[in-house]
C-alpha cells in the first residue's frame, strides 16, 4: 500500500502538516524574540512553564488516557466529564496554595521576580490541562484537521502577542501573556466539537462518572505518579539550572530544548496521537499491536535519523548566525543533547503502548527510573557542561531500553479487562 494513501498515514500527515506550520511560526520569529528579550527573561519563562507543567499534566488524574479505550461514546464522554472536574479542582487547589504560601515559594526558588506572576499559574494549569484533554477527545473523534488548526492558532496568537509586547519593552510579561492567550484560543477551537453534540453531552451522568472512576482506577493509581515523576524530572532540570547555575544559563538551555524538541513536537506527537488510536483498534481486533508498532517504528527511524543528524552538524553555526552572539553557547549544548533527544523522539512516540495494554505499573517503574537518574546527579558537584553530558548519556541508555520493552509488549497477546 502506498504510504501516502493509507488512512493511518493520512491522519499522521494531517497532524504533521499542522504541527509543521505551527512550529515554523515560532522558528521564524525566534531571531527577533532573542533580540528583544534577554536570556534572563527566557529563563523566567522556562521556570513558569516548569511550574505549570507538573500540576497541569497530572490535573486530570491521567484518566484522559482512558478516553480512547472504551468502544461506546457514552463511556468516553463520562470519562471526559470526570477529567474536566479534576482539572478544575486542581486549578482551585493551586490558587489556594499560592495564596497561602506565595512568600515561601518565592524563597524556595530564590527568584523574587516570580512573585508578581505566581497568580497566573492556576489559570495556566487549567488551560494546559484542558488542552491536553480536548486533544485526546478529538483524537477519538478523528478530528485531526481541527487539532492541527488549534495548534496553528496557538502558535500564531503566542507569536503575535510576544512580538507586540516585546517591542513595547514589557519584558517577561510579554512572553507569559503570549503563552496564556494562545492556550485560551486553542481550547475554544477544540471545545466546539464536543459542546455542539447536545445528545452526547446529555449522556453525562454522575453515576456513570463514578463507575468510570472505579473501572480505570489504575490510571490515577499508577499512571498518575508515573507521569508526575516524568514531568518532575524534566521540570526539575529547569529549576535545578535556575537555582544552582543561573537564570541566564536556563534561558540559553530552554532555547536549545525548544529547537531540539521540534522533531518531537512536529512528528513524534503526530505519530503518537494516531498510533494510540490505531493501536487500540488493532488490539481490539487481533489481540496484538505488532503490525502498527513496527510500521510506526520504521517510519520514525526513517524520518528522525536525517533530521537529527543534520541538526547535529549545523548546531553551532546555526545559533550564532540566527539568534545572535549572546546565544553562541547554545550550539555547544545542542550537540550534547541531540543523541538523547533522538532516541526519546522514537521511544516517546510509541510509549502510549503502556496505556493501551494498561501496564500502569510498568509505566510507574519506567518513570521512577527517569526521575532517579535526574535526582542522583545532584550529589556530584559538576559544572553545567559536565552535568549535561552525564545526564544525557544516562537518559539515552534508559530510553533505548524502554523502546526494546515496548516492542516486546507489542508482540504479546493481551486480553483486555471487561
């Protein structure tokens, strides 16, 4: 079958096209942004995103991962309602925590600048959590074009606001305003596909929500702490850099992550969304996911290898020429992290196999390994360059082993729970 003619490939290319355009926009404006915002201001933005990501990714109790699993729409919409309630509750709790402990949080992070925008965190937590939830439900509906449009809207709004505020010399406020308003508009786009179906909404029942809480309890029981560990490990690195090194170093490193993560954001996430949906269908039909797993793995290797190899070759010249002399060191950091990001690009795109097989305990163990790898390095008093080399070497090996396990899981027979 022609790669461009299968439904699987068409769905991937739909998401890929939207994600490509969405990433092209921030890439295009980055040389301007790096000249109107300082590395310190980018560092504060990375810190804000780190503080948002931990509660937002766990705000739904990871029940959103169960939305694709049931065959009937009534079950799916009740899981959606459950997630929405949990996200709202998390946002309220985060606001209360900040209201009571704002001074303590500022002291712990040793950044007085954050006191003025801490109260934006609950709003951002709600919007990010809602976007993740809406994206998964739209994957179930196979509204891939709308997901692409929402992603594009998100980056257009963000770039427009950040550029406008930047020329007004608003500093960090311009960067964080772009993030929040872009999330708001993207959510409106995806929400329409759900609220317009009045008949489906009417099937939301409290007793059904309670049933789903019990049926998919392994997601908050095991997948929630696993996801918390995974998110904490990434956010922890940013907070660690800010505390032990400098906000300027974090700003440079965050730009590196932004660039190196492009293949994952554009291609890997597109594969992941479609792979999840198609693998569930194959599992329900045959009891295996081997065919779709191997097909996805082959395509990821074929596409990812030349992309990361090219980026490795041009990294140092790219940063100095495109982003300015203040960002030259970013090229050195990029060459260090590329091997790890390459294997993570492939492994993470296929990691939803754990949710499909309901292997939440294994997911917990994997993410414990990831977090432990990050935390153990604290005991070494390393300069940032040596820390980066050691951390990325360890994580490369971890993700390679995870990928091998995902393959073995895909060829194993599994009987889904009733």
